[in-house]
C-alpha cells in the first residue's frame, strides 16, 4: 500500500490546494512540508459536516462559568496575599459562596466531560446535542445571576 507521502504527492499532482496554515498553493508539491511556511502536511479524511456548533456553544458556556468563578477566587486570593483583605473577613461558608463552589465544581467537571466525551454526543440527534449544549450554560447563568444580585 502506498505511503502517506506518496498519496499526498499523487493528490497534489496537477491540483491546486491551499496550505491549511498559510494558504500557499501546494500544487505539484513533492515533499511533506509547505515550502512557504514550513509546516508539515499529511493527507487525511475529513467529515463533510463536523457539527462544531453545539460543541462550541457547550465549551464556551462551561468556560464562562469556570473563568468567571475561577477569576473571582483568584482575585480574592491575590487580595489576601497582598494584605488588602484579611482572611478573617472572608465569608467562605455563606450560601452564595457555597453556590459559587458548586458552580465551579460542576462547570469544571462538565468542561472535562464535554471535551472528553463530545465524540459520543456528536452521533446523537440535533435536538439531543442542542439540549446538552444549552444545559452547559446553566452554571454560567447561575453565577452571573448570583453576582448581579450580590453586586460583587
Ligand atoms: Zn504553508
């Protein structure tokens, strides 16, 4: 069976195809690196429709929650380390803090699961995928609502 380099050369023989990195025309390329940008190339099979919409909606929703709550905790830690906030003044056991801990926990676990298992979900119907993608925004909406109520 022909190797990937040989198949790549056959595919590009007499055919214009832009380099995925720099858009340089790879027509009649003989090697496996782009002569313009030096990136290594390979011939691959791709999906006609990668269904990235629901994947991105889910990732962004979970990342917003992780980033928002995580930055809040990071800000408090910096204030404590800089001596501008005393640890004894922190109300770490109040209900809103418990909600923030849970939001951070669930959004972190959700982000990990989303990145790890999305391939299985992409085989499901559009309705199932969009339901999960919208659910990924629940922790972010809870934390944003909590922050606006508390005016933190
Ligand atoms: Zn290139």
